């Protein structure tokens, strides 16, 4: 087997496959290494694929070629307690027209397709190929060592696209060995089989229309939230739980997930469904403050490996940031190759490209969003206040009413002090 390349990309997720595709299209002799039997074999997400203009540029017909499920045109935010829920829904015909605003996808098919496109563009795509270490020459990354037989592959530049626990970034000395538990979340998901007609009826959809729901108040007080995405004939439903808060609660992800699925309104939505599979994965949720050094001598970091993922409570974005950063890393390698210089200072233009793009701009803009997610009352108390309030608004039982603003304040004061309320409102305001 060939042992030397012009570039090596570790990990064939959305970041790595996009990087390898862009490099191959630019005529770079690139190897794309994936530890799974195929790309996406063990990858999971919620999952909504958002628009990715840089990837769409590589495929003008991206949305027709990629293996997609439903286009999402209904977005819901639901606050829930053990027995009640209050949902705000945004629905627009504009999201029902091309170019669609986002699709649900299955990672095993989507990731495998994108990696195959990189191979078709002439990348050397190797599966069951786990990178165990980086090779250095005079302090510069010069290739990777493989787990299976200790074999080595060499290249003057390596792109780390190996996901949130990036081994390559660690071995290249670009990230610390310990993660901060407050910056990491774990996602647990159940895939539930339901006939297309049942999904269409329950969510008010026709044709290939899809819906998404983000839930607050379904995590037993643990920091995090729930999600539901409609696929063609199944739904993906799960929880994202902050690891530090989960550890302190002593609760387990599967107990919390089972509780969420058993909540009466959830049980109604999912009735008759058959569980197809469970999966779990870690998510970097520290935002801008957890982004590590992005370039070293002979190495660049992309996607989740660089912490390019963020949640505002309304959206969870990761794949679009991964694909965009992969493409910018590839552009940087093409420029460095033209200059014959893969030093950290030459590869430093990668960060500048990211700073000019939505990737670092959005992460910077929402830098304080993780702080809002640390308001513990958001996860049990405020959803209960809202549901108490709605209960009183809609309950007509012959007792005198209160003015709505006063009613809301009274319902809040039954569960939080004025000081806590003001402090939470201030934190939330500053965060977003
Ligand atoms: C529960 C959950 C819900 C989410 N929902 C959404 C959503 O709705 N929308 C959204 O945009 N994002 C979502 N995300 C985030 C999104 O999944 C990630 O941001 C995205 O997958 C990052 O892509 P990546 O290519 O950087 O890393 P990954 O997708 O993790 O890919 C890394 C690849 O590297 C391979 N690899 C790892 N180590 C090695 C090694 N040593 N050698 C060789 N190969 C290796 C892995 O097998 C994998 O294929 C969600 C995440 C989770 C967990």
C-alpha cells in the first residue's frame, strides 16, 4: 500500500469527508482515514442538517444528490412538566420551497455517501483504519501511526477531523488531556419506527415535509434538553445532558430518556412505535471558550475536534460548522502546498479564514450562550411556572381571574425569589 501522501485527513465524518473532497478536487494527493467499517458506521446526531453553502458549491445539485430524509418546515419549542406541555411553533411555506432550510438525515447513509464522493474525486479512502498516534520530524507533524499493525502513513500536513475526543489534537499537543465536564454534553437517542402516514397525521405534514421539536423541562432538572426529528418513516427522539450536571444529579441517561418517552404527551406522539435502536455520543458544548489552538506545524484541527458546535436552546449546530471548517482547512492546505510551507505560521491563515466565516463569528457572538445553559432553574422550575400559568389562563372554573402580568409574576414567585428571577433574566439577556 502507498505510504506517502501530500495530505492526510483523520476521520471521515462531515468535517473530514468535506476536507478530503475539497483537497481531491484541487488535485492534492490525499488520504482519508476512517476507523469504522464505513464512514458513519457509529456516528450519530439529532439530527437536522442545516444549509451548507460551501459544500453546496462543490455540488451544485447537493440537495438532490445527498441521501436526505424530510425537509423541516415546522420548528417547535416545547416547555414541559411531567404532565403538561406548552409549545411555540414556527411554520412557514418558505421552508417548504427549494432551497430548503434543512433536512433530517441518517448519519450512516449521509457520512458514507460524502466519503464515497471524496473517493470518487480521487482521495485514497481507507476504512477500518484507526490512527493511534502522530509522527513528528524535528517537532513538526509528519504523518500518523495506525493502530492495527503499527504501520505509518506520511504527509507534510495532517488534518484532525476525528471528532470531539480528538486523539490527533491531543497527540499533536494542541488540546489539553482533560476535558471540562461543564463544557461537554452527552446525547442519547432512540430511533423509533412509525409509518409515514402516522408521522404525517400526528405532526400535520404532507409529502416530504418534516418537523423538529426542541424540549425544555424533560431532563429531571439536569442541564440539557430534548429533541425530536421526523424522518421519512421513523422519528429520532432523545436528550442532550450536560455531563457535569448529570454526574452531580446521580441520575442515568437511560432512566431520564425512558422518563421523557413516557411523559403522556410524548407517549401519545410515539404510540405504536417500535424501538429500532439506541445510540449515544458526546457533544462539545463549551462554545468559543473551548476552541483550542487550531494550527500547529504540519497540523490543522476541524469540526468537533476543534469544539465547533453550539447550542442556543433553539438550535443545535455542528455538522454545518464541521463541513465549513473542513473546507477552509483544505483551502489552507492548498495555499500552503503552493508555497511549500506547512509551518504553524503558514497554516495560521486557517484561523483567519474561520474568523471571517460564520463558524467563528457565530461562536463568538454566542460566546455567553453556555452561561445561559447553566441557569439550573431553566430545566425544571421555569417550565413548571409556564405550565402553571397556562393552566390558570385556560382553566375557567367560576373563580375570579387575575391580570395576566400579575398572574405570571405570582406563579413565578411561588417557585423562585424575585432576586433569583432578576439574576436569571439578566444572565439570559446577556447570553443572547
Ligand atoms: C445527540 C446529538 C445531536 C446532534 N444534533 C445535531 C443536529 O441536529 N444538527 C447538527 O448540525 N449537529 C448536531 N450534532 C452535532 C454533530 O453531530 C457534530 O457537530 C458533527 O458530527 C461533527 O462532525 P465531525 O466530522 O467534526 O466529527 P464526527 O461526526 O464525530 O466524525 C469523526 C469521525 O472520525 C472518526 N474517527 C475518530 N477517531 C478516529 C481515529 N483515531 N482514527 C480514524 N478515524 C477516527 C470517527 O469514526 C468519525 O467517523 C449533534 C450531536 C449529537 C451527539
